[in-house]
C-alpha cells in the first residue's frame, strides 16, 4: 500500500513540534524529583506548545508564510516564559503546594 505524500509532512510537523517542546519549552526540567511536579511541568509545556502553534497559525493567516519563517521561537518563548515573575508576586508560594506532594 503506497504511503500518501501528506503523511511524511504531517510526521515532520509533529516531530518539529515535540523538538520545540524539548528545546525551547523545557518539557523535562531538571530537578523535578516529584512525579506530580514533573507531570505538571510536562503538561504546561504541551499547553504552551499548542499556544505557540495557535499563534503561528494566526500569524500565517494574517501575514502569510514569510512572517512565520521570520518568527524567532527562542524570543517568543522567552517573552511568554517571563510571565512567571508576575505570577510569583501575585500567587502565594503555598498555593503551589499541590504540585509538590
């Protein structure tokens, strides 16, 4: 049975998505010995990866493929990831205890 030409492209897109999760969204941060904390971090990385894909799709729809190619994933992720500083001020440390047990 011949493989569709769309199948390798879809596989490449999925592999690229998971590569971005690993490299830029740090899907497995070191030092998370608690399984629930590691699972929480992985889940947040997947949600962030899906948000990145959504932004890329919106950018592609509004400005074309060239704008997506010019997007720096590193700086985009850096900008979004710095939101934790505001969360650290707004949410008490004790409110995060559920991910440590």
